[in-house]
């Protein structure tokens, strides 16, 4: 398989993405009420990275998505990549967050291309 991506010692592609400039950085307040990014992810974004300063619940969806305590738990202090579309899957445009305990914080989201 031909690729322009960097490769490891076994010649396997290493998926390397760059950060989207401009509106590709989001900060979402994680409080007792669900909140989501106010600017939708760019149509060309297929991966987003999340970092939370407090434990949160997260849910991906459209501009009306809300997070609840039944959604996926995401721990504080972890930097993690999520696929939000591509390969025929509908693209998510937003992520909603809800703090998982009594301490409020921030969830940082970076779009990658």
C-alpha cells in the first residue's frame, strides 16, 4: 500500500494528523448542565481530540445533542482521539459534555485533519 504518512519500523503507516487552524479549537465548560461546542466541527474534520480537566460524560451528535449521566464517561487528564465521521458514516457536528461529579471544569476539543 502506498502512503504519504510516516511509517514505523515494519513499514506500517502511522496516522499523523495536523490541528485545524482557526475555529478548530474549542473549549466547553463542564458544569451541572449539559453544554456543547457552539461552532460546529468543520465538514472536513474526521477526528477530534478531547482533554478534560474534570471527569465528564460525553455524547457526540448534531447541534441539539445533550449529554446525560447515562452517556459515556470520560476521565480527567486523558488526551484521546475520537472519529466523528468518514468512510460512509454520517459526521457528527458537535459534542456535548456534562460534569461527572460536583466539580466544574473545561473540556478542550481539537479538530484534526
